[in-house]
């Protein structure tokens, strides 16, 4: 019974995600869903990404949190349009669903943007199950979280099209095997690129920015 | 409709949690539920805790993960009885529920233990909603996760009886305001103690071990 209802919720989400996908295709907006545990550095990475993008690609951001507008406030300082979703208005949801994205898009002029970045609720489990109509998904794993997380939370790494190992400036102070972490990611999902980043030093940002720009360009061409 | 069913699931969990609580009371077992994001250092902290406990308090551990037995393998090396729950057999649940604990307890001789530690699935959101019949709850937040997490994930900090700030040996390499983190925890839950720990250096372990031992002793006396 319980399982049947969960199935129905996921089916309803899937239907709305397809409608979102159609809407984003019509508007020519590339949508990127960024997920991770709490505190892996998603917001900091996005702030730096938006600064580097400048006015090159018109961008908007949807930020999901259960409570607070902390992340939106930080992102808005870059001058980019930011819509904050607090899921405590949606039952305290531990993820963003397609209906929440639909609602947030009412506050964004989609005709004016080419790139929509969604910063999901900090959770390495549930957001992986909910399609929102995005084009690509990414997962951020900080090097302080241990090498084994891809094996312990495989669904997240399986549904993503890229992964980031963040906070690599901390590597000298950790007992952390970066190569093992990359290997574990590619054990779960052999084909995805893994970008090793430090927002503090800027290391690795060029490769990640190039990937992102290529994705946006490919959508605009198609 | 959806909400009603979620309500029913939570009610069923609550009923079974009360039955578990009764069972633990009869057996004189103090049950401690430890929660956190993935990678905050729960397992490492528990391994060190079990080593320090030695044979002083007969202990067993239930470890929840979606996949793998990595954590159980590490904990079992301390010689303590460990039961691993893989929630992929329970629909890939993002938390441990009362029914899962009931099942795990069939594999533990509760008459022989005074302390049962439950290491929950790594998730700062969902586990907070599920009572398992435990006596006390704790949350671990590593200092690499940012100071604002208690404000962004308030339910977790609200339902807990203690909090740990872990990995404090990394403080010299981070822009992290430890006092602000403690303040944010106590904004959400004014009365809980916050233990600042480093498993690497052992700093802070005495205070945490004393708290734990006092809790077990109080239950045995009552």
C-alpha cells in the first residue's frame, strides 16, 4: 500500500518533469541540477561560477532549502536572478520536486536566460529520485566526506552526468585518497567526468566552466 | 491524500517505536541514536568511542546504510557486536525506522548489553522524523560543513539531546567560526550540550565519554 502510493507520487512527479522539460526546450534554457550532502560547498562553488560567467551566459538560479534564505542571499550578491524555495512550505520536503520547480519558474523570465542552475536541498539520498525536467545533473562531494560515499550512496552518483570533488585545498591536512574517490565514482558510473575543485584557490575551475559552457552551447545549437 | 498516507506511515512507526521502547526498558538497555550528514565522521568517532569504552559497558551497535558493509566492518574490528542494516532491502530507505531496529534486535542478545548504539543512515533531514524507541539522540556536524547548518536543518537539531562538532583538528585550515556554530545549535535547541571533538587528536573525548556513561548509568539506576 505504502509502496503503491510512493509509486504514484513518483509517477506524478515524472509527468510534471516531462512538462517542465518541454517548457525548457521551448524557451531554449539549459537546466542544471546540482546536488550534494549539506555543507559540501555547493553555494560557494556556484558563487564563484557565477562570478566567472559574468554576463557571458544569461543565468538564473533556483535554490532549495528547508529553511532560511542564506544561500539565496549569498548567490544574489553576484547580481544574478535568484529564487529561493523553502520546502517547509511544501511539507518540509527533503528534495526539490518537479512541481516546486514549476512554481519557482513563474518568478523567472525564462525568455531572458540561457542557463538555469538549481541548487537542490542538501541531501545525498532523496533528491536523486526526483526528476525535475533538468538537462543535466551534478553531484558535489567534498574531500572531507571520505572516499567511500559513492559506494554507499550509489543512486546519486548513478543518476548524475558529472561529479565534483570539492575543497581539494584541504587535501594536505586529510588522510584522503583522491584517486580512490574518483575510482569509486567511476565504479558506480563509469562514464562521468570528475572535476577536482577548490573554490579557495580556483584550482580546477577552468575545466568545470568549460564543461558547463559546452553543455549550454550544445543545447542552444540543438 | 499523499499527506494522509505519510501521516499513517509515521503513526505506524510511532506505535512500533513505543513497543521498542518498552522492550529496551525491560531489558535495561540504553539506546543512543546517532545521526548526521554523510561523511561527518560518525563511524570514526564510534570506533574511537568503543575502543575507549573497552569492556566497561557491554555494548552492541546497529549500523544503517543504504548499501555496503564498510561501516560495520570498521566497527566490528573493535570486538563489539555489530549488526549492519542495508536499507536497500527496505526500499532504499533514507533513514532507519522502528521496524528496521526491531528486525536488527533479533540478531542481538539484548540481555547481554547495557548500551545499544544506532548509527543512522547519513542524512541530515529524514532520520530526524523517525522515532525508533531510543532513549537519546545525537547529531554530528563536522566543522567542514559550515556554521549555518543548524539553522537550515532545524528539525534534526531540535529532536536531539546532544550535538557533536567533529574534526576540530581541521579548524586551523578553515574559515570557520566554531563559536557561531555552537550558538546556532543552541538557537535551535537551547538546552543541549555541544561536544567539540577530534578523533585524530582525541581532544574532547573525555567530556563526551563522561556524558555517555552518565546516560547509561542513569537508565540502569531507574
